C-alpha cells in the first residue's frame, strides 16, 4: 500500500471549529505540519483504491491506518504516543489488533480522527515516525484505512465482532473516545459470533 497523500480540508457537521483549531495548532502536532500533494479519486494506487472502496471522497475521509508499529506496542501505549504528539482529543476511535497466541501487536492500527482537516497534520507527524519508547528500528507509515471510514462505520464493524466478547482482554479491543476521554463502546444487542483469529 502506497504512503497516504493528503490535502487539508474541512467538513461541515463533524468536529467543531474550536476542536479542529486546537488540534491543528498544537505545538507538537503542527510543528512539522504542511499539506501533502492531494490524491484524486481517479488515482489507481493502493491507497486510492482502498479509500475508494470505503465509499467516501477524499475530503470526507477520517480513518487512517498506521503501519510498521513495534510489535510490543499495545493500544494504550499507542494512545499515549498520540497524546504526547499533541493529538489528544483529535481522535475518537483506536484499534490495534493483537495476536491472540503471542499477546503482541500485529504491527498496525486504525485511528479515526474527529475531522478531515486533521488528516494532513496527523500524517505529517506520523509518516516516518520512529521515536518509539522502546528500542525499535521500525518506521511508521500512514495510509488510508482499507476497511472502514468514519466513526459510525468502525463501530458498526466491531460492535458484533468476536473481538468484543467478554472473554477477550480489554487491551485487544477497539475503543472509542469523546473529547479525549475513553467512553464505553456502544453496547451490542445480539449474541456474539464464535471467536476467530481474525482481527
């Protein structure tokens, strides 16, 4: 999958302008932020194809995939990194799939930002990121999510997933946030499917 190319946009009805301004102007997040070349909907590279498959025009996309993460990173450790880099309150969904056999991360995660206008700053910060708290030579790559786009779509995907079963450890589950604070994942209303190894 090719590296994500983005252009700063805004989207009415998503995050408040105050929230976007706060995140975008954060000293840490904005220090290296500059718009990257845009990717048109007609592009045929992997990232463009995945985003097109998600059914949203580029200016409305908010869900990103962070690749090449250290395998001993957990969801909560990743959240700490996001906050430390100035993005506290700028995301409302985080999921770092775990290998159930080794209890280690599989090396990638999904993050949904609260507004498309934040995508450029997030990408500028984490594309090529390697300031991990542990000794790792991995260099992060940021792409469009090849699964879902938007908070509602991500919640819908995982609400009835076996990964949300009570027997699964909390650190293996996706989580949602409101104003930078973790909130309960929307309750399911039917029986879970049988647990599988698929994230």
